[in-house]
């Protein structure tokens, strides 16, 4: 399915200026009325989404300031996320979990609600791919103390909202998104450029599922079509198996930069995802991770590429 098949719809997008949602706004805005909701405290963030043809709607999810959101919406794409620089469970639960419930209540007349969750809700299984029915856990605690807990709480609120409001909902547990708009592999490239060691968990290989922006943009319509009451839960990641070690090595091949690793348990443990449910509904991902990484470097840092002469 192609997200561009959504035409002449009114679509609310939260977190619209972020790394993940911005390519979605770019794809949807030419043929739909896209409303980008958020505080937009930075003028450059507002300018980015407006340049793509989206209409800015200002408000504050964490404060429940949602009055500017029109209630006549077709779809809601909820990508906003809050992470406090220091552990603040009360604040982060309000901004992530409570805010999701308030947003659903405001948008209860929508045809479908897509909530972007994360693979970080799972308990690591020693490198075995996590299925949607597997135990949840505090996977990101070592790096972001509130993140996994708040994402699990948000899922519970969204599941309740779907049932209490009768709002068809999909909860998509996103793996590692990347592309021309950046992502985790791009940060690793910048660390390689600076000669900074990349943290690597000793229980390797450090398998994480990459998902290129072309694929996740393509998935949007299908994920909305899967929305149901009770909510549909689906892992959202690429079809190919890869690892942090493999993609850093490939970035080294492309650029001549050498990845340096630092073995430590103070980093994320491997968390591959089982995507059988996603593939059964939407098909396999189309962009291979090597091709996607090459395109990322070509778009963001062409000066780092080895000469092809």
C-alpha cells in the first residue's frame, strides 16, 4: 500500500517535525489536509512542516491544551514523544500516557487512530526476536530511565481509549527508523567521523531491526486500515535481519571510516522483532538496509563517501 493513496483527507499528525514523522508529512501533505499539532517553540520546526504544505495547529499535549484541534478529522497519526533530560516519571507519564488519552478523547470522531509505540516496551530475550504477545519490560532504562515505562503506560491508555471511545486504533511498535532524515545509524556515522567509540553490548550480535523511511511511509495507510476495537498491536520494523556491528561495518566500507566499539552493559541490549504479523498484512519491506544506508549517506554526508573513480 502507498501512503499517497490517502487523498482529500484531514489528517492530524503529532510530532510532525521529528525525524520519524517529517517524511510522512512530506508524503501526505500534497494530496491531503495535514494538520501538524504541537507547541512549535522553535521557528525552524514550524517552517519545516509549513514548507511541506502542512497547516500548523498549536497546542500542548502535556498540558492537555488541545482546543485548537478540530474535531472533524479523518485520521490521527500520533508520533509525539517526551523525554525529560533527568528522570521525571510524573512529567513524562503526563506527557506520554495521559496526553495520549486526552488526544484520543479530543479526536474520538476520527475514522482511525495510529499510535506510534516502540520496541523498547519489550523485555530483551537474549537476541531472540520479540513477538507481539511476548513479555514487556524496561528495555531502555540504562539509557533513558523513563522511556520504556512511559511507553508501556501509553499503550495501556491507548488500549483503554480505543475500547471506551469506540475509536479504531492501531498500536505500532516501531523498531529502528532511519533514512535521509537521519536515525540511529546516522548518529553512529557521526561517532565514526569523530573517532568516538560506539557502545556495544557484550551479549552480541547486537541485532536491531532497521526500517527505512520509504517503507514506513508506505505502511501508513495499511496501519490505519488495520485499526480496530480492541486495538490492533503490531511490530513495525524491516524484514531483513541486521545488527549494529553489521551496519557500522558497512558504513565503514562506504566511507573509509573505521568504527571503534566499546564493550559495555551500559547500553541497549539486542532487540530484534518478529514481523510476521506485519508482513502478513502489509507485505515485506522493500528497501534493503544496505541500500538504505548508502542513500542516507549520499543525502546527508556525500562528502564522506569514498570516491567511485
